[in-house]
């Protein structure tokens, strides 16, 4: 049990107004022992700055997930719910995708689905972190091509997708409308020397006939 973590827990508890007994602090420290010390201390520092309520173990664990690259179960659930709309583009991880596949079978019981999702997602994330893996983000493209840009650009801003990936996933520029294409072809045709010469001869012939 790390003395640094015990001290940090005591400070955060005092700052956020949480009344924790010594056994409670030791119990939380034991729960946190499975995580790298630097991640726990970083999460506790975030709790000290961000928590506007009496902090809980869940507050610490959520911030540990963020520091390791994985988002918390609640944010992951929010992303997964967007996948219910087949027209929507959603950027997610394999853990979110697999947890959503389980939760979807529980629908329309949204409360039960959310509980199932959280259980599976947290287990998969723990397994990934134990294996030293980082989250791998990918885009699940919806039917609405015009609606892809927003989610993809947001993912790029969050560092979940590279700009190169985003550019490859965005729809190609609309093709030229048939009428416009025809006009362009006609203009190109008229610019050819032999066509211009033929038009000039035809004009001279008409002028001669009118004389």
C-alpha cells in the first residue's frame, strides 16, 4: 500500500468535503493498488481540481481510465447509444463495440442494457490495460454521408483519429451535374483548333452569301 496514495487520498477527501475514516481510506487504496501508482496519483490530482462534490472511488477510477487513454463507461455508453441511429457516424473502440453488442440484446430495457454494457465494457478495458494495450479508435460510418464530417473532425481534435484517416473517410466531392458536364464538354470542344476553323469557314460562307 503506497504511502503517497494514502496521503493524496487524505488531501482530496479534505478538499472535497468527504468524511472518510482511516479504514475507508485504506480500503480505497487497496482497490487502487491494481493500477500503476503514477496513474492513480494523476487521477487524484484531477479529482482535487475537478470534483465539486464529495469524491468517490468511482470518480478516481473514471479519471484513471482517462489517463490511460480509455474513456469511462458512462461516456462510452453515450457513444454506443448513438449507434442506434444507423444514419449516424460514431467513432468508437473495439471494447465499446463488443459491449454494445451485448447491451443491444437487452434492449428495449434501457436500464438493464446500460448495466450490461458497463459490466462488459469495464471488464474488457481492464483486460486491455492489464495487457498494456492502448485504445484503438475506428469509425462506424452511418448512412448519412453529409453528417460524417462533424463526428470525424471531433475525433481528430480529441486525438482519436488522424487527419489522414478523416480525409479518407469523408465523402468525395459531389460529381459535376450532367448539365454542367455537358456545358464543359461543349466549351472544351469549341476550344479545339479544327472546330474553331470549321466555325470560321461557316461564318465566311454565310457572309459571302449575304453579299
